C-alpha cells in the first residue's frame, strides 16, 4: 500500500511537471498542486485509455494510467484548470 502511494506521488510529480512545461506561460502552482495535478491526470489518462482501448474492464472506469497516459491526462487537466480559473494563477 505504501509503495502504491509513493509511486502515485512520483508519477504525479513527473506528469504534472511535464504538463507545466508543455502548456505555454508561467503557472504559479506549488509543488503539492503539481503532484495533485499529475495524480488527477493519471486517473483522467486511465479513464481515456479505458474509453479508447476498452482495456481492463474489471478494474473499472477510473484507474491509474502509465506515465504517457498520466502526462496526457495532466496536460488536459492543467488546460481545463487554466481555462476555468481564467489564468489567474498564470502570467505570460
């Protein structure tokens, strides 16, 4: 269980950091928020992977994705976050 939590945090940090590098502009988001962004992105990536590939139906719709799916999901989540907040947390 502890290994799962640590791996979610590490993958979340990597996916969140890559998403912040891909989206243009400077985002004023803390490291814990970047980790949370990556973790949420991982589940979004897992959900999209399930919808596209119909893989692992026994695990359910919301499942953690691999690193590529996590990065794609984190980019989507960050883009939506910036649109909803009106880039209050970001400067150009």
